[in-house]
């Protein structure tokens, strides 16, 4: 009996210690200044530190606003909730539903009215609840994560959904899901877009809707070990492909996101491609100098996870030879016989002493595809386009935005910009999926290429300016 009493006392002490870990179970005698959520739809019985809304990070020059506070939490359709605003110690006013402002799949917005009917949601789910204390508005965002990025089936165009969130009725919300991944970058995202706009005084503020690395740079997510992740964090990266099972968890007590993955079966190790490929030959302006000795002869990578795909614009002389090689005539040394297939929609490429040759002098785009154990080559007349606000919109391959070719000066010349703004340019080719994956710009007098990186620094121009590009030596001007 004595031993049983000690055992029961030990269990009671353990229970009390566990309860003290959760701020929601702490007895609060004084309500501090702040904004709180509580009610039968929540796990919060009253105004306490655990139910307090906190400043939310914003996407933009202003990183947070004192009037915008929020909380990630589970809400039940069978209950209701109110928002309490304490303007001073124990000076509390409760707010309910003052009327619908906006309702969509990804957000519901209501005015907050003092002592009004409590708020409700239509389904049990995990939500980001954001209150604007200045406008007296509440924004309720369902949070259903998916995986998006170059490594995912939909690329950066949309998320591959994970399962609906599940709640253990205590502290933890969990998302799980399986999808086939390739090497590349990715993030978790909800709402179907990069950020969610909400009302603020005099305009809009944008909430982050993505989860990335907890640190400040890209890094792999840890396999089979939960690691902290955060809204607005940098991309995750994967060096391998395969069937991934992701798990994301949110802890209501710590207000922290954690995530991990497991590879189902064997990881798919991607093929290794040359870091750099070069064009050489007397058909080019680079001659037969050893590949790698002339930087301007380097081909460019394609952004968006297209490893093994390279492109370059250059002038070629008819009847003379050229080939492609990695540095120092390495083992990716491609003459006519080493190419497994030529683009049937491109110009004819013929054999010339083991090298390649074309029949008509011109400025061409050459694309090399080393993926799928092939060596495919396309040679087509160059097509460069302007894109964006300075060219009247974001339509791809718009005829009025096509640059002209001046073979005498071996340059490609833009039409005049139609408005002032940031200049964007790209090469168009059927093997390159989208325009931004092969863009470039002129900085001072140098053409710099996006390659497989992110957005380039903005280049501001005024209406009527013209870009002149000399791709053989990667120089240009904007006048």
C-alpha cells in the first residue's frame, strides 16, 4: 500500500509538471494588454498567454505592423469563438461577427463588432487567424500545405497537396503526403499563391503563405528527424530523387513548425552533368582554343531545375567546323558523330571532318540536351524577346517584342521600350520550357545570364530606349 501511494503521488506530480508546460492551462488572474482568441471552437478557454495573437511577419519593405496580429490554431465547426482586445490591464472588450467583408476558398474576412454574435467556421481545420485592430477586421485563412518547387511534379507552377491536417485534440497538428521528387529546390505552401493580401489602412499587406528553412540560406530538409521550419524561409534542396513522404507538424504550445521526410524505397541518384560546356571551332569567333580558355564561349544553364540542358546565342559561319566540349577537351567532347539526334525542326547540321557545319552564316541559338542518356542538339535562328511592363505586358513570344538581327554588326537589337520600368529579356526556344528560364540582362556593358539562379537584379530603363546585344563576346548597351 505504501509503495502504491508513492506511485500514485509520482503520477500526480508528473501530470502537474506536464500541465505547467502548457501556458493555456496556467491560471491567469490578470489579463495583460493584447489581443486574444477564445471560445468553444478553440482549445483556449480564456485570455491567457497561449491564446494571445502576436505580430505577423509581412512580405514587403515593412516587415510587420503593430495593428496586424495573428495566431495559427485549430478551429472546430461545432463551436464558436470571439476576439478579446485588452487595451490596458484587465480592460477587456469582446468582439464577434460584425458582418462579412469577403469570402473565398483561401480566406474569409469579417468586421469585428463589440459584443456581437461569436464567430464560426464551416469545417474543422487549421487556420491562420489575423486581426487588424485598427480596421477592426478579422482574416481567417485555412492552412492546407502542399509541396512546390523545381523538385516537384508541378514545378513552381503549383503545389502538390499533402493530406488534410489532422489534430490530436491536444497540441499537435500534422500534415502528411507522398510524392515523387527529382533533385532540386522546393518549399511548402498553402493558398495557391505566394502570399495572401489582407486589408490595412491605406492599402494592402501581404502575409507569407510558405514554409522554408529555419536559417537564412538554402539547405536540405533533414531525413527522418523533425527540424524547425518557418514562414518566409529559404528553399529546401534535394540532391536525390525518389518517392518522398513528407511530415509537417505545428505545436500549439511552442508555436513552432517542424518538418521531415522519408524516402520510400531507394533514392534516385541523378546523373552528373558537366559544370560547364563550351562552343569551339573556326565557325565561331572563339577558334579552336582549348575549351575553358575563353569565358565568352561558355554555354548557359537553364533555370528551374533543368540540369543537363544548356543554351547559347552566337554567330556561326557557313562551311566551317564547330563542336561542343566541356573544359580541357573532357569526356563530353561532342562532334557530329557523338550527337545522338538533331532537332528536326532546326536547321540542317552536317558532318565536316568529324565536326559539325551549317550551310548559311547567321546568328543562332544552340541548345544541348544531355538528359536521359542522350546527346541532343538543336540549332535554330535566334529569337530574342522583351518581356514585362516595359514591353506592354507579360505575354510570351509577343511578335511586337521580337528583337531584330543585324548580321553585318553581328548584333541583336530590341524594339524601343514602350514605357519606363525594369527591362527583362530572354531567348525563346521550344526546348526551353518557359521564358524566365533563359533570361539575361545588360549591366553596364556586360550581358549577364540568369543560368540556374534566381531573379536577376533589376535594370531600370525609360520609354524609348533600345538594347543592342553582341552575344559573341557577351557585351551590350541600353541607349
